[in-house]
């Protein structure tokens, strides 16, 4: 069975602070994919990034960066110089090959509140 | 390109009734997945359809079913509604089969069961 843990239920920061959202996963698969999604108040999940299990390169996209470490089964997400528009619920997800099919598992989400 | 659309956006039903939700994927996408989101259980995968065939299925009872049409539009049906079925139902489309690929989500249908 696969599992995704986002231990931080809610994080509150002031604008321009850096913030890191943690994601720890468990899987027996050797091939799997990790994702981060953003869910603003409107409810629609927005794709942020996808990583396969063979690519441990960190990635930076503007103010967003991701740190993937297989040794600690973690895929953390950092927002630099946070802005009010970053306020949303962020989900980490794992898609592993279970019985020949990729079944996605989501973490419980981290609610990020950025105060002006 | 138009995004994923879901209808209706809001729905109120009573226990024992059945409901059908609709999802139109992004043009050209042949994979449609359905998810249930509740405060108690979080986001859970229901099933995925690709080229009119169910390819993957989550751990939900048989009351939850779906289908996909030749134009890739998909419907999800829940029969004999229970109070616990109250949730936001999200649909996601992808150009490729399997949840290992980028998915584009719709705004969801909020179902309330009274």
C-alpha cells in the first residue's frame, strides 16, 4: 500500500516570508510519480509539478522550488517570498504502479495562509 | 483551449436517491478520472476511464459507477445515496492513460445528501 503524509495541517506566514511544505511518502514500488497540486478557494486543483522516481534533480520554477530525496522518501515544496495569492491548500500526491495500474494517493493537504 | 467542465456545480439530494454527474474533458484528452473529496477522508480516487473503458478503480462500493462516451465525456453515477456521500466530486482529464501523468481538474460538483 502507498501512503502520503503531510504533517503540517495549516501554516500561517506573513507576506514575503519563505515557507516549506513537507511531504513524506511510502511505497514499495520502484517506479512511481510524485506530484504537487494547489487548491485555491474556488476548489479546482491546479497542477504544479510531477516527478518520477528516477529523477532526483531538484527543480525551481520562479518562486517555487521542490526538493526530492529518495533516501528520506520526501518531496518538499518551498515558496520563496510568499504572496497573498499563494494562500491555498496544497496537496502532495503519489502515483505508484499497483497491480499494473497507477493508482493515485493524496496527502491530507496543507492549508497555507499568507497574511499581508 | 477550454478547461475541464463539470455539471452541475451544486446538487442536493436525499438519502436513497441516485445521482448522475457529468464531466467534459479538455479537447483531445481521452483519460477521465474521478475523485471524491471530503473533510474526513480527504481526496480519494474513484476510477479512471480511457477510450470508453474503465482502466483503474479505487476502493469504493459498487454504488459508485461510471462510464465514458465516444467523445470522451464521462458520467459518474451514485445509487442509493447515503449521508456520507456528501462531498466535492472532482473530475480530471489527461492526454494519457494512468495517473502517472499530469492531470487537469475541473471545478467539481458539490453534492449534498440530506
